[in-house]
């Protein structure tokens, strides 16, 4: 496991394909920010809603009729200042490890900054 960091942010990169990063992932909420490691805005502009929409079926009590119409409380799109982000709650990992890993891999594959808990104000 290698950590790449910018002030206030952490991006975890798993080098071991056999044992993914879930074993060392902290138990705090993970904020996936719409900024790459160079600080550029991630596109498309609705990426956070798309990611949260895909994760909508992962919710307490499991998928239910109409659950695709709202976001899961474990994967919520929001903004920090003017930067779009997705908050991934650790209960998602307890419910479905593969769904948790999907979110973390999305961030890693797209070179997005992540933060354990809310990012510090002004630390872009």
C-alpha cells in the first residue's frame, strides 16, 4: 500500500491485487473529491450524482422497490465549497465489501483526491 498525498488529502493506492485496500482502509467516512491529484476538476460535471446513483441499491434493508429513485445513505453526493464530492460511509463496507471497493477503486482509477472525513477548508 502506497500513500500519495497533498496537504489535507490522502489517496490510497493498492499495489497488492490479491488483498485489496479494504484491510487498511480507515473506518471514517471517505470523501471522494472531484479534483485529480493535480487539482484539476474532474469531468463530467455530474460524476458525483452518477456514482451515487449506481450505489443507490446498497442501503440499510437492501434494495427495495423504488430505491433507485433516491441515494443510499452510505453513498451521498454533495459539495465541499464549489467542489463536487461523494461521501462514502463505512457502513457500506460492512454491508458489501465489493461495493465499498468499487467506490475506492473509482477514485483511484480516476486519480481523484480522497479525504478521511471532511477535508480541511481551503486545502485544495
